[in-house]
């Protein structure tokens, strides 16, 4: 069975078949557990609703750096209040995204809310799901300042160097590997997977985005995680079953509120 650590089934691209997927289709395709990740305020509410509707679905609550118009102390309070729900297993996705944002004031705003959400995760004793794009150094420095024995997380859709990945691994953090590892131009992520131990990898789609080959560009779903597991098995020279088993155990370790 496969553990899907990062999906967005609240997205409108699933309006036509969300119920079939979450009620039985994913399970029939070897997907055991799913964490639906909030990115906007509405996405958090929808994630919580999916998690309370379907046994195998859990939720992460957080506001993505590109959706900070949704962020306020009230929104943060809503997350705090709802995080005690047994199906809420993480704070995320939170982080820094400098790809589109060149303005220093906006970047400072991202850092402010990233830190506030990290503080909340610490207060709630929940792991975090990190989104980081074109912000390697600021993200890493923030995490180094945040990291303790009890405060860990997943660096989702990992896109930086293998050297930096090894630094995260050394701190006991997990690296989220998705469809990019199957892309022709995904060499950098392949090198990262080569360099880090399987015990630090979790599987993720980020669906509806990031479909692996041979479905690149189409709508993604957790059913395609097997292609990512196959690619990792090939890189690590182990069986696909081994990749599925170890990454499943890894996901249970970091998302410790999920019942095995
Ligand atoms: Zn995501």
C-alpha cells in the first residue's frame, strides 16, 4: 500500500469524480492513506471536511505563501481551534515562494506568516509541510532556527540541491518526492534521491498538479504514485514493494496522528 502525503482533492478539477476516488477508487488502486493539504483558507475548510467525511483521508491546515491575502490573526486562530480535530495531522502547506514575488516587502510578509505558522505548529506539537521555491537559503535558515527534537516536517516537492537535501535529512526531516522525478528534466531530483536514504523519502503527488510520466501535463491523482515509486525503486535498486513499504512507514512517523 502507498501513503499519499500531499494531495489537493478539494481542487475543482476533482469535482467530477472526487467521491468515487475518495470513497473507493484510490483504495482499489493500492492507496492506503491520503493527507489532503490546505493551501488557502477555503482549502483548509474543504480539507477538514474531506478528512471528516472519509476514513482514509487526513488534513493539513495552513496558508501557502502565494495565498497570504487569506491570512490574518483570525485565520490563524481558526487553524489553532480546528487543529485539535483528530484528523488534522500537520500544519501546511506553509513556506516561502520567491519565484513570482520580487518585491522585498512582499517577501518579508511571507517570512512573517511562515514564522507565525511555524510557531503555531510548535505550540500544537504538529509536524509541518513546507513549500519552498526559489527561496532555498531563507527557508533553510528559518528551519534551522525552528528545528528541535520534537519539531520536524516534510520539505514538499523538493527542488533544491542534493547537498541541501542531506542537510535536511541530517536534522531528521523528510523529503517529498513526486512526479518531477520521472521528468526528462528531473535530473536534479534523481540525484537527490540517489544521495539521500530511502528512510528519509515520502511519496507525494501534489495532485491535481505534477502528473508523472507518461501522463505529464494531464490531471494528476494518487493512482499515479506507482510511477513515482517505480522510478525511485529503479534509482535505489530495490523493489517497488520496498519503496512503498518504507515510504509508508516514513509517512506514519512524521504524520504521527495517522492511525496505521
Ligand atoms: Zn501542494
